[in-house]
């Protein structure tokens, strides 16, 4: 009887050990896959953070270039206004030269016809000495040369104004060349931002896929654990039934064995009611093209440094890495859009909020003081892409 009991327990232990071995083996394989998936997730998170830093830098550069373009446009407008003023001055000075030439001609004609001319000649001839003659002749020369000097001065002024106008035109053309170069640079950065945002979105999609794979692996582990337990239960039940037939003569031991087996089965069955985890894939949002559109909005300042505010946006942007983010109503401004804010530069629509409905936005600032200084304003923004 003792040997039979020993045989029963050894056989049962072997069955349970085999089941446990199968369970641990399947879990080990799945655990390796799960660790690998989680390492890939960490890598993707790092890639996304790095890309978001590059987006932040590109937005800073774009804002600086926008300010430079605005400054160049202002300078060009000022140069054009100055050129127009110089053109007016030149025209007025030319009219003055023509008027003086006309006056000089009329004066010469009058001198030729006037008796004063003869009087001047007589006055010179009546000089009492050579010195007196020279003095009287010098006076006549000065009187007749005064008009010529005024004409020459006016002509010089015309030439000076013309030179200034030419210099202004040259400066204006130089500013236009600078404007063209800076505009090309801004266009390049706009394209870079768009490419980076695509990469961020691609990495987020891949991260979601990895999260789905993680959920699948967890489900597989749970399913393998459940299968192994069920197999152990079945084998234990089969062993108990076989022993019951073989040990009919020893009813008491059979009852104890069956009762023990049933109890173990109930314990095992109670432990294996876990259901595979289910994950829901985030719905993809449709983004409507609104490039170049201007919108009037109510803009409020906020900062992640304020109490109880998260450092990450609804789209996963780390505001400590890329602070140039605004929160929007996606039905008005699509998430991921690049938006130009007057006086602030370029921001990315990367967050949402329950209170942000319709033409409302929240502008993120690096400090609480900047957010309070902004307060709330009605502004016109431009959706770049």
C-alpha cells in the first residue's frame, strides 16, 4: 500500500513538473520577445524625442528668418520712399536751374538793349587811374558773374541728388537680393519641418504597432499559461481516474486521492481565469489642407511650469524639448499644422484641450511669467502647412 501511494505521488509530481516545464518554457520564449519589443519601444521613444528637438530648432530658425524677411521688406519700403522723395527734389532742382538759366538770358538781353550798359562802359573809361579802372571792372565782372555762379551751384546740386538716387537704387536692389536669399532659406526650413513632422508621425505609427505587438505577446503569455494549466488539470484528472480503477480495493485511499486531486484541480482552475488584454488602436485623424489660410482666434498663454500641467501634449510632444507648441480645436486647425503667430513666430499645433473649442488657441510659453504677460488676446494667425 505504501509503495502504491508512493508510485501515485511520484507519477502525479512528474505530470505536474512536466506541465510547469512547458509553461515556463513558453513563458520564457514569449518574455524574450516581449523584452525585445519593449527595447524597440524605448528606441522609438528616443527617436521621437530627438526628432521633436530638431522640429523645435527648425521652428526657431524659421521664426528668425521670418523676422529677417519682415525687416528687409521694411527697409525696401523705406528705400523706395526715399528714392521717390529724391526724384521730387531732383525735379525741383532741375526746374530751378532752368529758371535761373532763363533769368540769366533775359538779363543779358536786357543789358544789351539798356542804356545802363553804355553807362557801365563810360564809368570804366572815366576811371582816374589804372587802379580805379581795375576796381570798376572787377565790380562789373562780379555783378555779371553772380547769376552764373548760382546756375553752377544749382547744377551741382542736381548732380549730387542724382548720385544719391543712384546709390539708393543700388541699395534697394541689394536688399531685394538679400530678401530673395532669406526667403529661399525659409522655404528650405519649412520643407525640413514638414519632413521632420512626417518622420515623427511615422515613428509614432511604428510605436503604436509595437504597443499592439506588446499586447499580443502579453496575450500569448496568458494564453500559454492557461493552456499549460488546463493540460495539467486534464493529466491530473486522467491519472486520478486510472488510479481509481486500479485501487478499487483500497477505497479509502482512492477517495482521499480523488478528493485531493479535485481540490488541486479547483485551486488550479481558480487561478487561471485571466483574459488576454485587449488594446484599442487610436483612430487616425483626417487632416484637411489649409495652407496659407488666416484665422482670427482668441489666444491664451499657458506654461507647463504651472501647477498640475503635464509636460507632454496630446500628440506626445515633450514641451521641455520643444516648447513652441499651441493647443487647438482639431476641427478648426488640424493637429500637426505649422502656424505663424504675429510677433511670436512659428509654432506647431500639437495639443488639444477640453475648453478649446472653435476659434480658440492656447500658446505655450517656457515660463509662467511669459504666459501671464501674454494673457489673452484676439489675433490673426496664418496656417503655413
